[in-house]
C-alpha cells in the first residue's frame, strides 16, 4: 500500500512549525552583548583562568630550577666519586657549578614573579553600569 500525502504537508527537511517564508539568521551575525549581568561572570572567569595559567607557569619554572639544582649536585658528586683528579673532573665539576648557578637564577626569578603576582595576576575591569 502506497502512503498518500497529507494535504498541506511541508517539504521534507522543514520543521512542522516553520513557515515557508521563515528567515534564518546569517552565520556569524550574532553579536554578544556584554552589558548584561553575565558579563561580570565572563570577566571573572577570564581573570581566574589567566591567574591560574600564570601561577602554573611560575610553579613550573620553580620546579625546573629545583630539578636543575639537584641534577647539578648529582653531577658534581658523581664527578668527584668516579673520576680521578685532573682536567676531566675539573671540567665536569665546573659545568655542574655553572648549571647550579643557572638553577639559582631560575628559582630566584620564579620566586620574584610569584611574590609579584601573588594570586592576582589579572583583574579585568567590570563594565560601567551607569552608562
């Protein structure tokens, strides 16, 4: 049995409540309005995300500095225990000291930036409600 069409049926692919003359918005035409209340929460979220990103980078730099410092101590200790006195041991211990100095700089800079930003890296201004 062949189904018959209902009188006034809309073409396939069209919503039942949609008229033939329905207009669709142009893609990309929607513009957010940040004068509403949700703008405060959007800016707070952006500020919190920026703060977290910066604090994670500072923590990472501090961890890298500590790892470099520990590695330089291990290199110096290994050189002193395994190599006989001479130019090879002197060169390796000097490399370990230079790496330790670099590690100290990395740790000091990460501590300075951590104190400088101290949990508040960015605070975005809220929209003016009076205007």
